[in-house]
């Protein structure tokens, strides 16, 4: 069983920065990726934010390109999301995900961007 623990959420100011962390424990099956999704208040869907793959490549959703940076590695079972130039629309619950043969989700960490 894989467990994911996220940390680093909180209150950020517009234009400011926050960094999220996700550490996984357990055994990964296959060659999963690790990444971040977010769910805005009142939304029923979790939107893709960023991911890192087995080969170290990364991918970002258009709304966060140039502002967010994902780091860490699947092999290290940890990923980080450095969020810069925060905007109010970045307010959401951020979830870490291991995406593979079996998907695992963290419990989520709240990010609120407000002045």
C-alpha cells in the first residue's frame, strides 16, 4: 500500500510563493509518475497541475507554466511544487498523486492566495 503525505500549504499573498512537499511510502508497481492536482472550492473535479516522470521529464498545465516548478523524482518517492507569482485563482486544495497501474492520492493540502 502506498501512502502519500503532503505538506507546505497555507496562506500566500498574490505575487508571493509557496512550496508544497509530497513524500511517499510503500512499494510502487510498474513505472508510475508523480504529480500534483488541485481542486478549487466548489469544483467537483481535480485539475492536473504538474507531473514528473520516470525519466525525469516534467509536464505542466498551461495556467501554471512559467510560475510553478515541480522537482523531486519518482525513484526518490518525493516531489515538490514550488509555486511563484501566486494568483488568487491558484486557491485550491492541492493533491499529490502517484499515477500508474494503481493510482494513489494524498489527503490534500489547502492553498489560499489572498491579500
